[in-house]
C-alpha cells in the first residue's frame, strides 16, 4: 500500500513536470530576451490561426470515416456550428446548437448499436 | 471588477468541455481505485485534460516513469507552439508570469488568441482572471467526478463535442479578424494531409511543424518582395502589435 502511494505520486509528478516543460519551452527560449527575434513575433501573430484549425482536426481525429455512420453526426454538427455562428455570432449559442445536435444524433438517427 | 466580469463571460463557453472532461477523468480515477485526493492533485498540478485521461491507463498498466515521461511529452508537445504568441503579453504580468505559462491549456490558448478587449478593461488582469477561473472550474470538475461521478443519473456522452464547437467558433472569429487567411489555410491543409498519411494518433506534431516552416518560408519570401510594398501579413502583424501596446 505504501509503495503504491509512492508510485502514484511519482507518476503524477512526472506527468506534471513534463506538461510544464512543454508549456514553458518557448518562454525558456525567448522569454529572457529584451527584443523578440523578428521571426518569433511574426509567428506569434500568424501561428494561432493555423494552430486553431489544426486543433479542430485534432478534436475530430477519432471520427470513424470508414464505418457506419461514416462521420455524419460530426459533419452535420460542425455544419450547424458554422451556420449558427455565421449568422448569430454568439459563441454560446453556436456551442449549444452544435453540441445539442451531436448528442441527439448519436442517440437517435446514428445510434451505434452495441 | 469590470475586468473580472468580462473575463468570466469569456470563460463560460469553456465550462462545458471542462466539466465533462474533468468529471470523466474523476470517474475513471475512482473506478481505477484512486481516491479523490489524487484527482484533486492532478487537477491542480497537471491541468491537461487529454493527458490526465491517458495517465489513468498508464497508472493502471503500471507503466515505468520513463514511458510516462515520453508519453506525456508526445501527448502535450503541441503546447510547445502555444507560448510563442504570448511571450510579450505574459512577460508583463510580473509575479503571475510563471502561473500564466503553466496554465496555458488548449482552451485558455484559444480564448486568449481570439479575445477582443473592450475599452476600460485591463488586459493583464483579464488574462489572469480567465486563467484562474478556468483552472478552478477544472479542479472542481475533476473532484466532482471523483466524488460524485457515479451518482450522475444522465448519460453525458457526446457533450465533449462542445470543445470542438468552441474551437470552430474561435477559428471563424480569427478568420474574420485576420487580413490574411493563408495561415488558417496552411494549417488546414497540413492537418488534413498528415491526418490521411499518418493517421489520427500521429498527425498533429508534423502538421504543426510543417505549418511553422511554411509560414517562416512565406515570411522570408515577403521580405524579399518588400520593395514592392508590404504584404497583408505584415500589415496585420504591425496592426496587432500596435493594438497590444496601446492596451497595455
């Protein structure tokens, strides 16, 4: 029991430290400098747009495209988020509409019988 | 106070994914036989949703510390690219600087890069409040899952889509506020290409690295063409830099 306790603490500490490492790397590299290198401040301005769209793909990465329902619930829900956000520009509403539809679709039309 | 209310409003959309993922993590920990204290500690000191969930399976599998370190690095490596946009902004936060760095999650990152600060709101205070509020929501969610997760009578499956939905709205807001859509297009193309080449579990790092490289190449090309007038991208960069210095 005692050994278990120490193992868990060690594992948690490692995960926490490595996570902190990944988050702080750019600050270790560039945070100490008075003037940011040109390329870094340029990347700071243009990279977020690229990263955000990669994150969307990342969130949808486990969608099964080759098996039923072929990613249809995801596709329809993404379409609803885009449409609602395009016309109402309300983040809250867009999330509720998309997530609501997704939850309904995966429970009814596209329910995977297990 | 105005800054706090504004910060709270910005943070609300992320409450859903945080609650869901946090509770899911707490339930998994509880089912694996770890007491609520461990979930609490993870929420406070790790604060990384997908990694915490991966950690549960590593714990139950009895993985070695080396494996755990490597796994954590690969699951969270995307974070290396996040700080680049906030070096200047966070440096001005003084004592809060280290805290702002270690709490830069996917969701905090996406809020901070699409936020539009109104007049009379303190940029540094707002960033800090958003970070703090969401950290607390996360900690509470992990703890709730561990303590009461088994009691929740509803099946919440699918609510994780709220994170995707939120990121899509951030993309759309950025799309409208940026003069150049090239960075987003480059990101999408590289993400999809690597997704189809390498599959769902390995595509994100190459996609990020290639996007960075392509964007840097575009910059050096635009520098060469500078004599012919500045490109959209640079105009946008200068505009944003001015905006930030004005607000601080």
